[in-house]
């Protein structure tokens, strides 16, 4: 798993061992997090003191995933446009990206 994660530009996950592995490897990791989060993700922040490359994308108090996925979509577009993401031929006109599934 570590070798696979090491070859990715970005890991998007829920709170799993793969997410922690990516953070430990220093890979960019976005965690989709529920509103009533685990204590280790603290409150009222989008970063983590344990993994500097981590971004938390948390549900609002309505506990729905739609707003989380909208923020992920916007973040992916910014990530790709910044040159940190895959080459431009990896994106189609709608801005969808091919993703690796772990």
C-alpha cells in the first residue's frame, strides 16, 4: 500500500489506515470527515498537527455529504490548475479526474 500511495499525487479518503499512511509519508491527503469527528482531528480546523500535508474536509452541522463533495470538487480543480495534479490530459472538459481506488 505504501508503494501505491507514494505514486499518487493526492489521496482522498475517509479516516482509514490508508489516510494515516499517506499523512505519515507526507503525501497530500484530504480526509472526508463526519461532523461528529474523532477526537484526534480536533475541532474548528482544517489541518492536523500530526500530518502537515493533511486537509480535513468536514461535514457541516447538517451532517450531509453534498457540501463535502462540492468542496472536494472545487479543491480538485484548484489542485490540478496549480500544477500539483496530473497532467492536463488527465482531465476532461467537465473537470473530472481519473482517480485511483485503494
